[in-house]
């Protein structure tokens, strides 16, 4: 089952069921007004949504409309237009290793057993075609391509298996980062506030069964293709070199607190040890250039630049739809 | 105007208007179903809520009920039972100085001009009488008494004056902290995830005009009394020794992103340079003992321990109602 949200009328949007091919969608109002409401009442609502999905797939939803048109017209919100928690892990230690190597530092041994994770803002998730709006290009604007789980209620102290059972949906995220603001902010010791912007989700979120055999052990075994201004930045495989699975990351986040339905838990920037796969963020490309060529050459994003983040299945079909964003100057 | 929320029927609770004396309350359903909804539509709803408040004060609300009874019966939720963002500053550098001194470290010069702030979880705010539930006493359970602003929509890059105009409500928070988990987590460099638990808000949140002259320059000029097991831990004045006001802290949080209606911005643990005022968290008492007496003596909270956090006005009346919580063992 693939779910999305239209923008409006409220801030939580209007829940849509989307067909497998991402071509048709229908409002799911009869089952649930919003995705947040569905997540809070999943046991009652899931079957109804699956009925709508089956009927849509069979061409029997009279009020179905063209999903790609709605997307192109900017009418599609993030599947979850706002969420109560955004907890982002660092599952791909290749990414962390490259960051550390560039500053002649090592990755602490504990990072291989105890996930690095931060809490970010989630009250304003961008739709997949919404612009990245910033006040200044000098912030060092960067994308981060990641996989993210949307959970139901997770009990405090959940085991890995319990965490696995709480995953309701999976999608992609662009975790927008302001690289030039981060070093000074992290030096203060309390994590990110100014160093991260609003994030975008892919057009649809889907139940893990949609991923078939490519969903295994809490990892999506598919390549995440990231482009900047139409050129390939990388296509690392999200199933490769992940020290921690989404199961591990959710269990870590829930160690000392309950996570409530609609919590987003991310994998961190996808990164493979094999450099030929490229990168899912500009910083990593820059760090490798710095170490290997003496200086970073890949620029951060500037006004007018575009990013595209997408995952395709073995047949080449887009799994979640593409995140396609343009950097624009923010106006109050 | 003083606002609160009853628990249920949904996770955002039911909005209440409470009288100035905190004795009577009435459902505000006619004006807005929930506080979150009111915050999103403040320009339309504020006047209606103020009408209800005036009518309640005059004894003309037929369906008014005893607010203290509802509170004692555990029916009162946090005024905002869940929020999209919880951004907690460190306005009282005395607190930071004591932390650093205990580890023979200095406060970086930049901390006096650039606020220290972290992002925490807000999807599950405890009501003022809800228990603090933890899996283990070994976590080093501590209270942190703070003042918190609840904002409307704040534009990215808001000035201090713009930030000031976005404050809708003010209340108190108990920012529950797990002291023995924090050093290892902060050493990882990404802030708090496991080191902080769910937080509690005071029974009511109020519009700043309710504070009269004690609301000045984005600070509440009243003492915050904190008790543990019925004994005074401290009563530092929130208007004293605050390097940053709530205006500064909101502007800092909004530097690179919009804050959406219902965002919580906290002052950090209230702390005065004058040690005779005591402390608003156990850790600070322990750090001073460590420096002055060679060892920390004040214990962290254990199962069965109680905390009480309250602010009284010049006439001795409780301004927000008291946060009164007991530490209990969490059961799934």
C-alpha cells in the first residue's frame, strides 16, 4: 500500500491512497482524514486503506485522479506534512569515517555498537517538489539522501523485534543541512538547531510489504540515486554498509522514552565504502576531494540549483517517487 | 487568559479556559476543540476565548467545573499535550558555569552572546500530575524547572521584536533529565536523545498579559519554587541572571527555519548566581557540593520520590498551578 497527502485543508493535509505505479491516486477520506490520524488508529484503519488500494489498482475508484499531475502542480504535501519527532541516526559509518578522516580524526570504537543519533525539527516537512528556502547561500546548503521509517506507538525500552513490529511506513527524506553553520554549532555540544533546515519527504510512503525481498533486516536493499543539477552525485545502495538497521535505530531512540505514532526515524546519509557509488550528500564528495586531491571542489548548493533523490526497483520503476527540489531565497 | 487541556478524547486533548484563581474551568469547544487548533488559528479564536474567560470570571459559565478536582483526579493533560518542536535554551549561564567548574572547565566566551540550545522530543508532554516513568533509577533521574513560551508561526530570520510578537502563551516545564546517561551521549557530539525523557508542563498556560509587570523584556520576574520530597531545593528568580530572554531564544531557534504554531521554546534550568536561592535541578546542587565539599551528596530521584515546581505571584497565588510528579517504574 502506498500513501501520500494532498496539501490542505488543514496543516496535516488530506490522506491519499496511490497506486503501485504512482500514476493514480484517490482521497482516502472515507477511511481516515489524515495520515497522522491513520497512524494513531492503524489497527482500525489499515484494512480500510488496503481495500481502497485494491479497488484503485483495479481501476474501480471513480474519483481517482492523475497523481503525477497533482505532483507537478505542487498540490502534493509530504506524506506526513508534520510530525512530532524526527530522530536521525548515522547508520552508514562510511559517511562518519570520511568526515573524521578529513579532520585527521578516528571514529570512536563505540560508534560501531552505539548508534549516533540526533533529534531534529519535524513540525514542517516539505513536500517532494517544494523549494528549499534559505536566507543565504553562505550557509553551505547541502542535501542528505536517506531512508526513513514512520512508526506507530513504540514502548519505552522496545527490543529490536518490538521496534520492527512498530514500523508502519517507509519513505525517503532529504535532510537539508547547512554545512558552514554546523562546525560552530556542534562545538557548543548540544547538537543541531541552526545547522539543519526543514526536510522533504518523497511523494509517497509505503508499507514495507511493497518492498518485497528488497526489505530485509530493517534495510532497503536498493540504490538511492542522488542528482544535483541533473548530474549524478551518487547512487549508494541503502542495503550495503549499514552498521545499523532501522530496527536498531528505533530501539535506540526508544531506550528511555515512548515514541508516539507518527515518529520519523532516519538512517542518516546513505554511504557505501565503494567510492564508485558516489555520494548522497555534497559534503562527503568534498571531504574525499580534500583528502585525495588536497582541496574540496564540489560546491554546495546555490540559489537556482536543483536536487533529485529517487530509489528505483529492479525493473527501473520509481518506488517512492522522486524528491525534486530547487534552492530559493526565503522571503517572509 | 489562562488555558489548559483535559485528557481525551483525542491525543491533543480538549481545550479549557481556566479562571484567574485556577479554581474553575470550562470546556472551550465552542471556540476551539484543542489548544493546537487555537494556536494555528489564533487571530480568529483568541477573542472568542477571551469572551469565555470573561464570562467564566463573572460566574456566568453554566458548565464550569472545579479545576482543582479535575487536576487531582488526573484528568488534566499538559496545556499542549503534544507539540511539534521543543527547543530548549540555556539562558541562565550560572547553571552552565557550575557544570563547567565542576569539571575544571570554563564557559566559552561565545556562550554569552550565542545561545546554547538543543532540540528535544515534544510528541508526548506529560500533564502536571502525571508520573515520571523510567525503566531504571540508575539513569540519574533529575528535574529541571524552566519557563517556556508557546509560539504562533515564527518566520525564518525573525528579529527579536518579531519573535516577541509571536509568543502566544507562557507556562512552566519540568525538563526531565537522565544525568548518568548524558555524559556519554553528549560525548558523541549530536546532543540528547536518550539523556532526556518526556517533559511535563504546568496545569495552565497563560497569555503574557496575565503576568502584568512581572513579564518584562521576555523574562518572568518571579521566583520558581522547586521542592523534592516536600523539601525546598531552591527558588531562583527567573527574572535574575538570565543572559538571554525568551525573545532572544525564539529568534535564535528561528535563524534558519520557520517555527510553526505550537512550538515550545524553553529557558533552560533557572539558576541564580546567589547560591542562597538554591537550585532548580538536583545536578546543580550536586556540582556545588562537589566543588565546595569534595563530593556530591544530594541524591538523584528514586522510585517514589516526588517533585513540585511552582511559581507564585506577589500575593502568593499560584500563577500556572503546580507541577507535582512522582517517579514510577515504567511498565510497557
